[in-house]
C-alpha cells in the first residue's frame, strides 16, 4: 500500500479500513467494498456520525439491514451499482 501510494504521489495511505476510519477528519464516506465485508465496514462508518453512501447489498439478513438503516435519512444513502449487469457491459 505504501509503495503504491509513493509511486503515484498519494499523500496518505492506510493499511486497513479500520486504520482509515480511526482518523477523525471525515466529513462523509463512501463504502464501496467487497459484498461480504459491506455490513461490517458500514456499521463502523455509521458509528462516526457522518453521511455515508453505501453500495448495496447493505446486509445479508433483514435484522441487520434494518439495524444499519435505522438512521436519520441524511446519514445513509444506498446506491445501486449496475456495473456487472450484462446490458451495462455491452
């Protein structure tokens, strides 16, 4: 990560999403990660109290989905990514 950042002139790089979220300066976040990790990353991001845009799927069961999205409407927005749809690929 650090070598890639240095090669491309990226001033700040993080070894993990946990390390990144530990920084206090975020005004808003985009959660766009592997589907299996989305609920965990989203839960941590929402704990920061800043607006979050998250790609679906948000969670893998209804109970967790409801818990994660039981936030003020201005804190979490769910995006619907269609990049793998056949019609989009064509």
